[in-house]
């Protein structure tokens, strides 16, 4: 990757997703479900999706030990992701066992205590941050799980004003509270506080209605929530709500709604990550690498970028697991839709 090219830098966890094999025989007792291991995690999914779209992207991740680690790196490299920001770690790789609901929505069981992803230090981040970082995307479990979450927040605070900072809470309630969350050092108040710190310096925020229901349980008005989050400081807030219209909020501007494309859904694993990647790829392609440029973007130009991002997410949903489209796939789908 050219060190002078404005780069999307994604910072977060690497997770191996164990996905159920559709239609696989579970055995005579029903006790032997079959799974396939797929590379996953918010950060890896976003980086891979952006790389497949042709965006210059680097991934900063602590690569844990064990036989699955090499597959995680290879998955990123095959999609054009710069993996020089991978930090070798002695802790294990994070593991998620995925169940799928009738509508394709995922349910997760996590095996992440003591994993490599939560141990970031300031020194590690300073050593691997690409100098051409134009967009820093942080989020999901690593952004609100100690002890590494503090180092991530300090990096976001340091880059605020010199690069676009993007935040996606991507909450996993099991890990943010309760006994499992407590074992990781998390509780709901602590997680909300850590996310508040990140949102305070964010230029872009993508948040789902599901996340919002956990963060603000009394919130019923999603339009009002989108406007309120935009008023907290970000220049752009995308509020997703499954297959319902996207809400696009910018301070001092009318709230926009956008209907996502209709597709046959295999599952929704990685849909939000693909949407974010599509947004970043579109902004970089348009030369939007500063907050001033983001604020100056017309509604029409922004909606064109959001529409492409929503199509990226929709195409991902037609495939099993997080399997985002390439730039050629996106172009073909746009042509087909006219």
C-alpha cells in the first residue's frame, strides 16, 4: 500500500465464528451439530469488506495464538487488507459460536475471556498506526472492554481533528453485562461510559436500533434518537434498523430516511460491518477525508454514498456468514437495478 494514500484504518478484534452448517445431519441423538469456522469480528469484517471494494485499508489487530490465527491473517490479505498492523500476541484467539434465527439474524455464544483482543497498549498502537490514516474506525467489543479500551480511546482522542473518527458500538449484551461481562471487567454503566467517551470525539457514528435499545432502554422514537445522537458531536449518524429504512442524521439538517434494497436473505451476519465499509469506501473515493469535507457534502452526494453502502450490506446478506461483495459485484448489482 502506498504510504501517501489516504487510508482507512480499522482497529478492533479478530473473532473466529463457528457457523452452523445448514441442513447438516445432527446425529441420531441430535447432539452433534456441525459447524464451519469462518473468520469474523467487527474489525476484520469491516476491513475485508472495504478491501474488496478497492479502498486502501489497514487493519490493526492483536493476533492471538492457536491454529486458527493464520487463517485470520490470510483472510484479510486475500481481500487486499494491509496486515502490517497485526501485533503477535500470546493470548488465545476469540471464538464465537453462532446460532441463526428463522429470519437469519445471529445469536452468539462467546468464548473470549483472556483473549488477545482486549490487551492493547498505547505503545503497541503508536507502533502500528499508519501515518496516512484518514479515517480511524473503532468499535465493537474491543472498544468498550478493558484494559485495552482505554488505549483505544486515547488514540481516538489524539487523532480527533486530524483524521475522521468513526465509532460503531456493535454491542454484545452478554459481554457488556451479567456474569460473562463481569468476568471481562464490563458492566452496563462502564460500557456506556466508555462509549460516551468515544462518541464525544467521533465524526461518524453507526448505531443499530438493537444497540440503542440496550444503551437507552426508554427510547422509542428512533427519529428523535438519531437527531439527538447527531447533536452529541458527530457530523454524521447512521441509525440502522434491520430491514427498515436507514436514518441519516446531521446536525442542523433535516433527518433523512433511506429504504434498503430488498434481497433474499441467507443470514445477516456482517451486514452492519459491510454497510460501514461501503460508507468508508464511498467517502474515500469522493475525497472526503476531513470533517470539513464531510460537513460540506450535499445531501444528494451523501445519499449516493449511503445507497451504495446499503447495497453492499444487502449483497452480503445474500451469502452465508460475513462474505461481502467485491467492487465488481457491486457494479454488476447497480447495473442490474438500473
